[in-house]
C-alpha cells in the first residue's frame, strides 16, 4: 500500500479534554471515515506510526438537528476510533498527520 492510501483511513486526531486523559492509558482518539473497520485501521496505524495496536473501539456519533440563531441546522455524524497501544508506546500528535 502507498502512504496516500494509508492516510485515507485516518481523517484527523480528536484532541479534547477527555481524549487527553485517555492518553495516560496509552489510548489515542482519531476521527475516521464511516466506511472504515477495525482490521484496516489496525494495519494502517501500525504501518504509519510504527507502533503495536492491542485494541480498537469504534464509536459512531449520530447526526442531529439543532437550532442556531432561529434556524434549523443539521450537524453531520461521524465515526471515531479509540486505539489502545502496547504499554510504553505512544503517538505524538503534535507532528501532524
């Protein structure tokens, strides 16, 4: 696989207060496409970042309607993957993807 195809399955890292507390437990959170699955994600992350993945949890966030300034706005849903790494390993998100 080429590097461009490897990066297609990872859209962006999710950096929130909750995801930074998960990093203490060797976990990293990424936003992924709706078509991705655990096996492909595991292979791609191991090849890109040169780490060992022990577990992947995928959460699907539903789209929802919201009122903003008196208008009805639809917020798109997405998938996020919580990746657990082998003990002692980490991914540096400040270098960029």
